[in-house]
C-alpha cells in the first residue's frame, strides 16, 4: 500500500448535490483501502487561509451517512478570489501564500479540490505557485466544464427542473396560461435545454441562441390554433433581452429589484399576445437535496479515482467521465475548454426535431 | 337505481392537484353505478354562460387516466364574478341569468361544483337564484374552507413545499445562508405552518401572527451561537410588512415589480444581521402535478359521495372530511366559516414546542 | 418550568417511517423548552432489561438530522414478550421486573413509549406492575390502533404502495397482464384499501371481506370485454385462501417457501382465466425511507404533546389525532379498540362506488 | 422535404419506461417536420402477423401526453419467436412471411423497431429476409446491448432500485437486519452494480463475478465488529448458487415455488451467520412508471434521430448514445456485442474502492 499519506479535500464554489457523496468515496478509498489520513478543509480555500487552518478529520464513521446527503459538510463560500481577496477593512489583498502556508502547516501530501471551472482555475494557480499536489474533481450544476461528459450535480439539477415542468404543465393547461420557468445554468443553457426536452417545454431559450420575441409569440399562437391554449417556456438565467442587454439575475444575487429574465419575457409576451402568463424562478432548490442515483454513482467513481491518482503520484489531473468510464485529463485542458451548448449537437437537433421553438 | 339523471360537473377557481381525480370518481359512480349522463362544463361557469353552453360529455373511457393527472381537463378560470362580469367592451354586466339559462338549456337535473370558498359562494348564489340543484366539493390548496378537515389539493401543496425545504436545507447549510421560502396560501398560513413543521423550518411567518423582524434576527443569532450558521424561513404569501402594510404578491399576480414578501424579508434580515440571504418563491409548482395519494383518496371519496347526495336528492350540501369519514354539511355553513390557522391549535403549539420562531 | 425531569423514550415493535421525527420532537420539547434530560433507551424494552440499561443520552445536537431520517436511531426488536421472554438457553422467563428495575436504575421520572397495539399493551402492563409513569405514542403502518385517526408510519406506507401501483399500471397495460401487489397491513386491510383506491386498483382484497376467486375473475373478464386487457389487484398480506385457510406470509417471516397470498391468487387466477399474471411482494420497503410530510407533522405534534402530558403529570395516556387536533386518550381505551377496516365506512363505500371489486 | 413516407413503429420485448417517449418523438419528427404518416403497430410483430395487420394511426394529438407515460401504448408481447411461433393448436410454425406480408400490406416505406438484443436480432432477420427498411432503437432495463452507452429504460430502473435501497437502509439499521434486494437485469449485473453503488449497498452480487457465501458472511461480520449491526445486499436475478447452479427466477416467470436467488442467499446467510435476514424481490415495479428525465431525453433524441435516418435512406442501423451524442451503428454490430459488466471497468473498480464486497 505504500507509505501512509495525509491528504486534504475541499469543496469550492457553489454547492450542489453529490459533494458529500464525493467526500464519502474519498474517505472510503483513502482510509478504508490505503489507511491514509484525510483532512476535510472547511469553507474551501478559506479553511487553509485561516491560522490555524480549519479542518475536520474525516474517518469512515464520519462519512457513513453522506452518500444521500445534499450539499457539503465541509461548507463552501464564494467570498472571493484569494489572489485579490476582499478584506474586512475594505482593502483587497493577495492571500495565496496564506493558503499555501496552510497546506504545508497541515503537512499535506496532496489535496483533492472539488469545483467548477472558476474554482479549479484558482486551485491550479495556487498549486503551481506553491508546488501543491492537486487532483481535481469536476462539479457544477451548469455542466459547462470541458473534458467530461458530465459534472457532479448536473443530473440532479436537471431532474428538479424537469419535475417543476411536469407540475407546471398541468396548471398551465387547466388555466390556459403561458408558464415561464427560469432555471439556473450560469452562462450556459445545459440545464434549460435538457430539462426543457425532458419536461416537454414548447419554447426553450438559452444564452447560446439569440432569439426574437416574435418567434416565441408565433409558437404560442400556433399552439392556440391547434387548440392548445397553453405553453411552457423554459429560460436560462443568463439569457439576455431581445436586444442583447443583460438582465439582472434573480437567482444568483438574491437582489432582484427589476425581475430576472423570466419576468422580462413575461412582460414581452403579454405585450405581443393575448396570453396570460406566470413566472416561476426555480432558484436554489436546483442545487440542493438528495443527489440523483447517477450523481451518486459519478461522485463515488470520481472520489475513488481521485484517490487512486494520488496513490500513483499523478497530479495536476482532473478525473473525468467519458464513454462510461472514469479517465483523467490535465486540469489545464478541462478549464481551457469552456463548454457551451453545442449548436450542432444532439440536444439542439432533438429540440428542433420535436418542434420546440428555440427562439430563432 | 331510479330514473336516469343528467348531471353537470364544473371546476371553479384556481386549479390544484386532485380535480381530475374528483371528475373521474363522479363519472365512475354516476355512469358506472347509476347509468346517468355526466356533462363536464368547460371553464367553470363560463361554460354555462356561453351560448350554446360549452361542455364535454364524460363517459368511463374519458376518465380512465384522470386519477393521477394534475389540474382539470375541464379547465377553469378566474375571469371574474358572474354577477359583475367584466365584458370585453369594458363594461360590467350581471351574467347570472345566462348561467342559469345554460343549466336549463343542458337539461341538467343537478350540478356538482368543485371550488373554494369564493367559488362556492357564487355557485350557491346562482343555485338559489335559479333553483339549481347544487352539490359542492371543497378544493383549495389554501385549506381555508371551514367544516372539513381538509380540502382537495392541500396535501399535495404541502408535500411540494416540504420537498423544497428539504432541498434548501442542504444548500443553506453548505453556504451558511438564510434561505427564505415564500409559499402560497392566500390569506391563511396553513401551507406555511404545515410545510414549515414538516420541513424543519427555523422560522415560520403566517398572516395570522404579527411578527417583528427583531425576533426573526434573534432566532438567526441564537442558531449561530449554537454553531448553526444557517436558517430556513418559510413565509406565507399574504404576510404583510412588519408595520402591517400589504406587499404585492409575487405568485398570484405574476406582476412582481417590487418583489413579494420573501424579498421584503430578505432585505430586512440583511439589514439587521450579518447573514447572507436567498429567496425562493415557490409559485405555481405548488398547484400542479400528480396528486398525492391522500388527495387522490379524498378526491375519490368526495366524488362518490357527491353523486350519492344527488341520488338521495340532498342538495345545497357540501361533502366534507371529518374524522376519517365523508359527511355532508350545508354549503352555507362551510362558506360562512373561513378557517384561519388556529392560534391555540395543534400546529401552532407544535411549532412553538419545537422551538420554531413564529415571529412574535 | 418546574423541576428538571429525567425521561426515557423507546421505540417498540416493527419500525416505520416517522419514529426518528418523534424522537426529535420529544427532545426539542423536553430539552429545548423544559431543560429536562432525555435518555434514548436502546432496542425497545431490551435496553431496560440489560444490566446496566442500554441508552443514548439525547440532546438537541443528536437529533438535528432526525426529522427526515427513516427508522429509529434507538433500534427496535421483536425478540419477544418480556413477560415470557425466550432466553438464549432455550427457557422462557418473565423479565418484567428486570425492565422495571432498569427504569428505576436510570432514575427516570417518566417514559415515552412509541409502539403499536401489541407493544403498548405490554408497556402498559409493565407500567402498572412497576408504577412507571408512561405516556404512549401510536405508530404502526397497519393503522389498526383505535382512538386515533392515524398512527405514525401509515401515510408513508400508503404512499409507497400507491407509487408501486402507479408503476405496475403501465407495465400491466403494456403487456396485457394481471398484476398482483401484495402489501403489508397485518390483520387489517388499511394499507391495501387506501393504496388500492389511490393507485387505481381494479380489485382490492382485504382480510375483513371474504372473497370468491370467481368474482375476481369476473372483474378481469368484464374489463377485457371493455377492451382493457389488464387489471391491477392489491391484496393484503393476511388475506386467507378462498376457503379461509391462512397462507404463510412472505413479508413477515422472510421464510416464504410456498409463496404468500399474492402467489396463491396468481395461481388461482391463472387457473380460472386466460390472463397472464405477475406478483410483486412489496415487503419491507413499505416500512422504510424518509417519512411523508404528513407523518413528519404528526410525529412532531405527537412528540411535543407527549412531553407536555408528562409536564402536566398526566400518565397512562396516549396522544391521538382526532379532527385536526392532538388530544389524549387512555392507553387502555386505544388498545382495547382494535380497528379493522369499517365495512360501512367511507373507504369501502368509495371503493364500491368506483366499481372496484372487493371480492364479495 | 422529399416525398411523403409511410412508416411503422413497433415496441418489442419486455416493456420499460421511455417507450412512449420514443413513440412521441418519432411522431413529432415524422409528422411534425416531414408530414409523413406513422402507423403504430400493435403488440410488436404480432400486429404485422395478424390479417389484417393491427395498428393505430398516430398523429400529433395522439402522442400529446406520451412523454411522461410509462410503458407503451402500442403494447408488446413475448409470445415467441416468429420463426418458430407457438400456435394455439400446439404446433410451431414459421410466421416470418406473415409478418413481411403485413409490412407490405400496410404499404410501409420503413419501420422503426424498438427492442433489446433478442428483439432486434429477430427484427433484423425479418428485415433481411423480406427486404424491409429497418431502423432500430435500443431499449432494455438490463443495459446489456453493445455499441451504446445506455439503452432506454435503464436509468429509470436504476433509480427505482436505488430508491428501494434507500428505504431498506433505514429499516435494516433499525432492526439490525441483513436486507437482501433482488433486482432485475437478466444475465447482466448492470442494474445491481449501479444501484448498489448509488444506494450504498455493502454487498453486490452479479452474474459476472462468482462468489462465495463465506465472503459475504465475512463482510457482515466485519461490519458487526465495527458496530454496524446491519447490512444491505443487492443481488441480480441471474446470479446462481455458490456452486453455479441456476436458481429459478422469481421475477420473470411469476412461478416462484422455490424462491429466487434472494431467498437462496437468505437461507445461506442465516446458516452461516447469526444475522436476521429479509428478502425483497423488487420485480416489475422496475419496468414501470414515469421515465426519468434522462430516459425521456434519450428517448426523445433516439426517436428524432431514427426518423432522420429514414429520411436519409440509411437502413439496417441502430441509433446509439456515445459521448453525449446520438450516432448510428450497424444493427449487426450492436447485437453481436453483448455487454456484460466490465470486470476491469469503472463500476467494478468503484465498488471495490468503496469497500463493497463483490463476493469474490
């Protein structure tokens, strides 16, 4: 089994379903198989930044119930870029060396970082600056990370958005309404197009495809002329106005004064049609809750594989799901390939093939 | 079996889960047992108001898949009080005689009206004016109708709100946030307090109990001082500002410019605490979707019992759930007894007993 | 708040969803409000029988995640009647005094016993013999306990059985099959009739109603003649053969050599019809899993109310759900009133009204 | 759009979740985009065998609610190989020419066959013999078909089995029991290993890996010595006895007299350990019910792509899911590559990495 290692694990960026399942898998493999020590770093890089570093020693008992638990027991924050960290006194400081110092202070042989593209880019920069042994695990409900077919949290988020559409379908039909569902996804439309197809949406608007309100209204009319007096619209949070102006997101900031893109669409559709509209902003329920079986499976496979990479001394790699197998790729490659919805890919073709209006 | 009757059925007011299950039960009993004719009136009283009246003939085949279907195949509207009906030319007219005429034009022996307190009051007024044989079935996600332990749609709505809390719990804990969930319920707090208890909320605000923001913030502090850096707040849509001013509802109008009570609370809590907050407005997904088994059971029992009342010639009655049995009560009694959350009842006692902050 | 008490809590008999939610509510109330000590007795009365007694000290932290957790963290057993306890040496002994001694050894002021009719009868006998201060909370998926509209665990079990019927419906229709679902319920048909109505069964067989296979086959034929080449049958585990002979239960014993009543029916139906049949024995998944919101709410209300009874010094009482309120009744009354399915009650009427075959 | 075609679609073999979603997608594309005629062939090849052929004309209205409906509205049967078809008079006949005649009698330009490996092999043989234009869509809950990452129905089946494990986990822990869950999967262990990992099983037995009871008991002991008095075992229906003898399956035949492999294991474990065991045979609920969002998405993508293959005149091809895209492969290739669980693949590695006992 080689020498006993001491590894850290942290969860960074927005939470999602499946993070705890990763933590469990890492501990099962590292402690159960290799008899290593695992330190759960609290609050992402902030746990390392603190003096003394904040962590939870993780053993098999501590992770016993984590497979089905949503979120992350380690906590996570979006408090800011450690290279330009907003201090409580209002100044901005480079805290990278503090983090690197924390890693060494804990005597870590390696660290597993679970994050999306932003977090992984920062972790990699820290690793290179401080010669830290980093292995990465992709997670993001947005599924916008390249080099892997899916990231942890995406399947669960799609399931939740689809279930919401299933519910809205009935109330839309009963009241002859146009129902607009605003979903998360940051700059990519993966949740919107996946849930939209799976949930039987009539219109799907994603940031990757510019749209015209007139096309949306035409679709509503076409359905009305077929005796279907209701329509379901899914819109991704980052979709802009028809003219390309950004709309303040309801979800992310929690500061919706003007309404998000869902409300914008509602107003526009009211103006150009005789339809009664209602908006639902799905919000943070997309992030939370028990992970789907697929997210649990992926999380378990990623966790085991990440520990094995450390056992083999392969660092600066990200585990990735490709063609039913976990493989590993350079972190640099994964974060270099931002993945938008492929305009020539299967999902867009399928949506068009089903007669779903994509706004263009 | 007596002579063959010809009965109508209509669904009135906001839709909810279980309406189709009632329609199915009515047809199973009226057609299957008594061999009557059942006419499904379209779009509530508007179907009777039209000339000719709009209806769907209902037989056993047509209702075969309705047990699990959300919403209502008959459609429903909230287009206005038929005694003061907003016409397309901008005028307001009393359309009550048109509705009564529609009932007679269809040759109905009786009509089953499914609705909440508002709808049932209107239906009863029409029945009295026109000598219509009316039997009522209570439905409302708000559960504010008196004389029955629960109305159709309430259990499903509570389930959905509880599931949302289950999800928010994990993301709140992961990010050390205060999560605010705004739920429906019109002027009553039944959904909020039921889902709040079932979903483990830390604070529940309902219209029946005036609150102070300071008490809410104190609860958040208390939890922080116990090491719990997150809190879940459920708020009913009709809760007012601390000073008792109404806040425009996000859900009902679909015209949220200023944000609803959820957003108001978020702003206030941000101001009086160091907590990061997020708001989720659950909206119309509470109305829709497959009904819960309890709603299906209640709907089935109500539908059968309503037909039996007609068979017995007992009109002006509402079926009601009391102590594990369906009984019937005068409609007048049910609509006279608006039911708010009982401040001395089990739910409020339970919430306080669990240490949940009710704001007072 | 009066003097600080020291109370025990135990879960007895078969497990079900909602037990942990009761434990949480008891601790929230007893510790959070009254500042008492709560001892969780392990493995039902066996924890008291042991020397020293086996228990877990329960505080607010320990119950933090118990609202949604299935089963019971205290454990439970069906190892036998303490008044005639099967010893490991093969003898049978009266262990009642050991249990009473355990209660006193722990210095308990009162004990909350969560159980069904069998367990509560034993607990009451112990309480009377040893002058123990007992408060009871009803739980049983079978819902056969009198004096309360429902017991903890029943709603969840009905939900699971209904969901199974929803699934079987589709596969039955696709393959033109008769699907038989055997559900739990011990000697009562509450789960079967509730889930059967909610899940759209065509035939429901319960122990309370003797049946004839010919009637079941007739129903299958009638449906076939209406073009419905499939049927769903729900049968309660304790249903006997047509001649009234008991069939060894598949569920309870785990020793099914001959097949349970589901298999018996399948053979009989094959013999008297041309239908292809399949049997599903739902088994222990009915007991487990996250409790339904209604079970969580009931569990929470019962837990708080039980502690309040102790605070008031009201012993030998069982908390009970009646007409939307928790009340308390003598334990003696509850266990004296075994509740079978009421043959003149709403559920039987509803089933017949929907055209469901009850076998008679 | 080219000339108007007339195509058939049939569902063959065991039903599963997602078949109706495929039918809907085919009609949306073929009728909605290309304005073709679509004939839904009833009861798989039996619909073509009949004289006249049995079919349902499918238009957009008919498929409106099929996205979320389980099973197949076309029906399916396993009545036998058409090349050696069991006749009602007890003889066996080659009915292949009848089927081919039915295809021509209906004037079909092409046919879409949805099936697993067995069905697709038969359909291909028919197509080659009769010069039929065949496009295939892979479906099987067993996921044993080569050349595609997943087939329709698999994800839903894994979800249901995982949910069952989630439930059994709680009741196992409460009663200190060993719970055995027997799942489907025919000769492959895909459902068992996927659900086993996702549902936190302690032991997973699949047909691909010979096992020893002693290893299973050792795992139970090891857990007991760590204070975990319960264990979860998942076993695939085709697992044999320790000595390699087949055990009559409970699921498939519906004729379980001796009990299936679940019961066999239960007896063996009882004999070699002090554990109390219970068996649940999940059965047909794995096939039925609303498809998961992933199955709906895959079904939609496959349906659209299959129609496009016909539009391009590409026959004898199967649509396939590979690396987030739908591609097409020769049917011959897909059915030649039976896929067992890969002993060196990610799932087996993950299971071992988590410390799950695979019996060897």
